[in-house]
């Protein structure tokens, strides 16, 4: 702040003291409108504090009241200006959507040029602005608006840049707006399509409770399938079955093993319509999804499940060629890398080398500039393959792994992708642990547990909590061990409560009993006997 402006502030404050009413105060401020800014408010607060120290309470209180009112006015003025700017953008992008029938080639350049506005403010304004437009529209106009709300949601849901979490919120708001017009009775097919797309948006949603989002997605797909029957709309039915399979595979609530089985059944249903001859691209998509499901399958023989996953991925690649479908080809290369990384059959060292090669193939398409989220995913997976690699120099492999994870974290930030961020923090922790860098590993595991909680991600919480607990226990760091084991035990009990068979519950217990035993010992080591007895009782129950 320059000296002249500082003096102008002080002169205005002195002049305000001569005012005999609030009307005169307002007139004085209007006459010096060029001085009204945040700097004036700060100077007023400083002068008021000095007056209070000098015992001049009346003038201090008066100046504080004026400063508070000015701060509110400035804030309201700034908010109004921002809203005006956002509404202008909304009108522009909505018009572009209308004129092009939601053509991404027309709308994406506009979104790219205004990425700073793709945030929660826009999502909130969009909902209120669009609701107002619907309330003023006649039935024919409302139908047109609903179609364009749907188109805009489709476009922004697929937009890879800007704030991905906010993009999804805007898409969800648009689908809900469309459903105000696309009712099941009046427009059953449009209603079902919107329910399906809303399900996809909830499946991909970053904000909100992850488990609840997936339950909402499953509910939306179930709604869509009331109209999308196999006989009436076979292609749409198969699409929604495929999407429902994805939601069940990712589902957190319910029995984990059973959810994977439900996913597999949905995919098999979809393949009754999605044959290779009739719908080769959709067939390949569902083959790939079956591969992911078998890779995560709990029931059956683990080694056989992984071999089956590899076969499904190879089937998908019959259609997903690099020339025809580069993105899908790269995705399947990445998935094949995951399957070989986890494979039990064959030579473990050789399998990991094959996995690394698949990831490198994927990165030829999944560049950071073109597909940042996919690039980060493959960097993360490549890091895990190097972390576990047997061939080559172990220390060098770990350094490569750590660098891959750090690269991934440039995109997988906590704000943008909290679940992915936590996954990479967990794996980075395992790499540091293998290097013997205990402090760094503890920090990574603790970071991951901020997102991986027993309520939101119980299986992942179990894994991270157990890793932190076991590492700290071995190092004799009892308090950190308790910090890991406590959420891990909560997660175990959450998973067990969701299991639907005695065999599955017994399996969970047998895999977890060591955590309880170590937790009891850690409690005793820290002199916390009451907690030790508590965990003894919990292990018995």
C-alpha cells in the first residue's frame, strides 16, 4: 500500500468521526467511493484497536461497526460480480449445447477456456438457474430444456479437464433437472436413459460418501431396468446390465465376495446381447470388465481366476486394437499388467517383467497431457510392479517404484481424487517400508488412513491399518502400531458384519486374528491394560 493511499484512508476515517448520523456516514463513503476496498477495512480495524487501547471506546466501537458493514458490502459486491460472470458463462455454454445438440467438439473448447469456472459455485448456480428456467417454461419449452440439460450432463461428465469432482456434480445436477420433465409415465425411454446415466455419474462421483454413491448408482440402474427390458430394448438392457456389473464390483456395502459374483452375473447377462458379431466394441468392453471381476474374485481358485482374467483381457484385445481403439487398447494393456503382476501360475519374476512391459505399452497412449488420470493410474501400477520386481537391482527397482508413485501423485491429489491418492500413499508406504525408511512409510500409511476409514473403505482400511500396525509392531513403536491396528480391527468387524455366509465370516476371522493379538500386546506395552482387555474380548466375540 503506498503512503498517499494510506494517508487518504486516515483522512477519510477522521472525516467520518465528524458525521452526526448514519445517513451522513453513507453520504461520506459514497463521496469517497474510490477508497472503499479491503485496504480501507484493514486500516479502520487497526485504528479502532488503537482507540480501544487509548480508552476511547465510543469511537473504537463506531469505527468497528463501519468497518464490519463495509466488509459485508465488499463481500456481497464481489459475490454478485462472480455470480454475474458465472451466469454469463452458463448462458453461453448452454446456448452452445443447444445449437450443437451437445456436440463435444463444439462444447469442449468452451469448457477448456473456462476451466476456472468448473467448480462447486457453477454447480450450485446451474441448479438454481435451470430450475428457474423450467418454472417459467411452457410444457414444450420444458421438454426442450430437459433434453439440453441431459446433453450438457453427458458432455461435462466425460470432460477430462478442470475440477473432475465438480464436473461430476454439475452432471448429476443436470440429470436430476432432466428427470423433473422426463417422468416415467410421460417419457419412459428418456426417463430410463437418464436413470442409467445418473447411475454412471454416481458410480464415478468423487464427492460425498463413496459407499452411498455406489448404492445410489445401483438404485438408478435398477430403475432403468424397469423400462429397459431385454425384450423391449435389448441393447439398452445389456448396456445397463454392464453398468450394474461395474457398480456391484466396486460396491462397498454388502458381502464383498458376493458383490463380485453379482457383477459377474450382470456381465454374463450383458453378453447374451453383446455378442462379438453383433456389437464387437460393446462385447470387448464387457470382456474387459469380466477380466477385472475375475481378477478381484474371492470365490473359487485364485490362480484359476487370474488365468481366466488374462483370457478375458486377451479376448477384448481382439477388438480393442491400438489403431482402432487406442484408449481402450491402453486400458486393457494396463489391466493385463495388473493380472500378470498378481499372477500365481508361472515364474513370478518373469510375470512381473511381463507386467512392466504391458504398463510401458499402455503409457505410449496414456500420456500425462492427453489422459492425465489414466497416466497416473498406470504410473501407480508400474510403481507397484517395480516395487515387487525380483529381477535387477532391488534398491534400484525400489527407487524407480518411488519415483513412479511420486509421478502419479502429481495428478492423484487428495482434493481431486481422494481414493486414488490414498491408494498411492499406501503403496508408496510399502515401498518406503521395503527401503527401511520407517518414518516416511508411517507418514504415508497415516495419510492413506485419512481416506481409507472402516466406514467408507473397510477392505482398504484393513490393508493399510494392518501394514502400519505390523511395521510399527516389528520396530517396537507401540503407539503407531495401535494407530494402525485400531482402524484395521474396526474394518475387519465391518467386513465380517456384511458377510452373508458362516464360511466367509470364518475366513475373515482366520485372516485377522493376528491383528487382535498384536493389538493386545501393543496396548500392554504402552500400559493401557483397559484397552488390552477390550481387544481380548473383541477377539473372542
